[in-house]
C-alpha cells in the first residue's frame, strides 16, 4: 500500500524496507522510506490514434508539462480518452498510459498508446417483443439518444451486451 501511494504521487525511485522486531510476543514494524525525488511531466504525446488531432486528445488533460506526475490523473485521462473514442463509434478502442524516463533528471514523458479499432455506425433498428408500447415511442427515445441509422454508435452510452437497459 505504501508503494502504491508513493508511486501514484510521482515518487518513482522510492525504496521502502520493513524491519521487524519481535519482543515479548509482540512485533514492531519500522518502515524505512527513501522516497527519492518526485518526477514531473515533460512531454505528453499520443501514438496509434489517427482519428483525432493532438489538440482534441489533450483536452481535459490534468497532467500538463511541469506538473508532478500523478498516476491517478494519468489514468483519469485514459478514461476520458476512451469515452471520447467510444462516443464516436470506436467500440473496441483501447488506451494505455505509460511514463518514460528522460535524460533530464526527475522528468518523465507521458505516452498514451491508442488502439482505435473499427468505427461503427447504427444500422437498421429492429424493435421486437413490445406488446404494450408502440414502435414509434421506442424509436423516439432511441432518436433522443442518437441511436438512429447512420449515426455513430455511442458505445459509451449504449448498454453492455445483455443488460437490456438504455
């Protein structure tokens, strides 16, 4: 847990040792911590993605050059990028964040590797099994959410397979 805390807060060269001392049926644990320097972000770049430009991919990034590297903020941006791609029909999109050490002391560059996959559009919408509600009512609801033929399939909004809820 301590290692996770230090790693998430930009201390990438930390060293933690647990020393145990058994006395009178009790154990005393002393943690010797050398946190090392905190690392800041140098450059942020993207590989693999071609659909969006860098300006669009950088929107909402909480880890800007010069800021201290925080793993949770980097992962939050991964989620944001996945949402962007899935909203635009990239159902199988994947994003991996990785920091890379630089020649500069205590600086890491952030690389977001994007695998877009195929882009999908909504095809024909068949409505079956509705005995109480008219098809036009269901189509109106689907239209409100952008599930009309020809539109990009919003995989971020759409239910997981088998969920049955929109």
